[in-house]
């Protein structure tokens, strides 16, 4: 079959890498893609939120399956658009409906869903511009630090964790009345701070059945020792070594099953990935967020460990037959280290030539923000490359990634030297 992947990051290059290995795939397209995807698929220049352009691309290239990488098109309803458009309704789109995507598109909705289905999460209340004062009173009742979350999509920047009460009150006002995060903060969820260690669980569901994919832990801060500004993710490790069978059973029973059953009960069409952000407090798992897609850079460590043909898995997802397929996981650990542009996550320059790609051995280099121009590979984003390695021991996998990073350079290249430091 012909397959189209929407998106342009390391996540999408990893999907393309796995799918290009499948005998089931005849022609592979990535839109808009990057220099990495161009080397194994055909890139198509379009905006992933321009559904008309996606439709044209699907028809022109006889696409049978579309995999949606990022959240924006999902939250805007690309799955509903496909279902309602006669020329597209038989195309296998992998991604939840708009109602399903609201689990990521609205923090308030996610919290209400968890409450409704008894899924453990931090206590919370939601406030609007007309209830700023009530929000401040609520803050006074909580213990620091205070967690303020913009309700809508804010490109991963909409969560503030503040230790000072007055500053928290001020930020609440900035979010609600001064649109600190634009429309996304016209509602704010204030929640109890959970003190623990984070991990993520990935689930593939057809809306009835599910498969639990490997766990992963990402490193969001720019600086070593988890310091400095938040980024999209600076590296990841899979599996998460501290997740034993007991914790995994709690996660499955208390979180994964009620989530899938909740979708079913509420008659939400959901054929795609659920990325569950968790925090472990004294060995008890709590949900901090849902994402309705795979993570980046988590995909770069999760997908390389899946041995089952990905196209078979996704086809079963679309046909709601995931219960009939076995998923085989590589026992080895996977690690990835992100190489980013100097200055990221604040201002940075693009267009720097990347050298040394041909010297990488053993590791896999997934392109995140790159483009090919006149035979050269140039940086084209904050996150530029993800260097993934596999080994029985995650520490050795990390060593392989770092050894290969030595061979790669571009002007002002930056990375964290301590991925996995806390494991
Ligand atoms: P979110 O976008 O909801 O994942 O939040 C971003 C980050 O804020 C998370 O990865 C956590 O590190 C942190 N965070 C969110 N909610 C809480 C909470 N209730 N307690 C502690 N940390 C939190
Ligand atoms: N790495 C976090 C995310 O993809 O949201």
C-alpha cells in the first residue's frame, strides 16, 4: 500500500524509517518531511493543518494509509474530515477524532475525563477570566509549589510551576486576563503539585482493544541535571528501568484500561496512539497529561524496539482488530540524544551545514530539523538530529550515541551530556 506520514520531525523520520522496512509499503510519502525522510521517502511540501492540500496529496498519490505525527491537525479534526469526505473515507487514517484529540487539546477536558473514569490524577480546579479572584483564593489553600496550566495547546510551554504564592497569583492573572499564552490561557487549570519521578507510557488503541508499547522517559530541560528552560525534549531512554511488573500492572489496571473503556463508553472514535505522561509518587502512578500522538523524542526510542511490522499493527488499529495481533518487543534498551541549535529553546540560527553524518556507525541518526540544499544537509530547526542506539544495557547504548555524536558537527551544536543520569 501507499502510505503518507504527516509531520517533519524526528518522530516522523522514525516512523518513515520503520515503515520503509515493511514489505507492506509500496510507496512512502512524508509531508512536509525533512532531509532524513527525503532519503527514504518522497517529501511533499504542504502544511499539515491544510486539509485541502492533504486531500489533494492523498488522491494524487493513491494513498491508502495516513499517519498523523503532530497534535495540531488532530485537534483541528483531520480524522473527522477524512471520515466525512467521500474521496477520503476509505483511507486508513491513524489518529483520533476531534473529540478524542480534546484529551490533549484541553487540559480541563482531560481532567474531567480522568475524574469521570476514576483515573488517578492531581486534584484541580479550573478558572476563567471571570473567576480570577476565586483562582487566587484556591491558590491560597494549596501548598507550594503551584502548578498553573493553560487549558489549550501552547506548544509545550503552557505549564508554570511556581514556588512563590504572590508570583503564582500574578501569573494566574497574566494567563487569564493578559492572554500570556494567547487563547490557550483563556482558561487555566490549577492543580496540586505531585512530587515524584516522571515516565511515559505509550498505548496503541483501535478504540476497543489496545497494545501497550514500550515505556520511555524523556529529558525536557535544556540544561544538564534537569536545569534551565523547557524544550521539546533533549533525549530519551526506553524502557524506563524503574518500572517493574508491579508498577506496570498498576498503570495498566488503574490508568490504561479505564482510559480505553472511558473512550468506548463515551463513544469516542479513537484509532491511534495515546501518550500518557505519568508521575510516580511513592510507587503509585498518577496521570499528569494525555497526548493523542506519539512523543518526540520518545518515538525515537520506542519504535526502534517494536519488532512487529508497524504497517500490520496500524492496519489492525484501523480495522479494530488489534486483539488478533501479537506485538513483539526488542528486549534491548534504546537511547536517543538530541543535537540542538545553539540558543535553543530561545532564538537560534538555522542553515548551518551538518558534517560527519556518513561516519556514524552502529547508531541511527534520525533527522528532526534539517533540510537538503545543493547536496548539503543544513540545520533547519531548534532540534536538529536525534542519535539513537540500542544495547542490552542502556548505559552502553548511551555510550554508543555519545561516541557517534563526536563524529557530528554543525556551528553552535549543543546537546546534553547526561541523558539517563537519574536512572
Ligand atoms: P504537562 O504539559 O501537563 O505535561 O506539564 C509539563 C510538565 O510540568 C510535566 O512534564 C511535569 O514535569 C510538570 N507537571 C505538570 N503537572 C504537574 C503536577 N501536578 N505536579 C508536578 N509536576 C507537574
Ligand atoms: N517529548 C514530549 C512530547 O512529545 O510532548
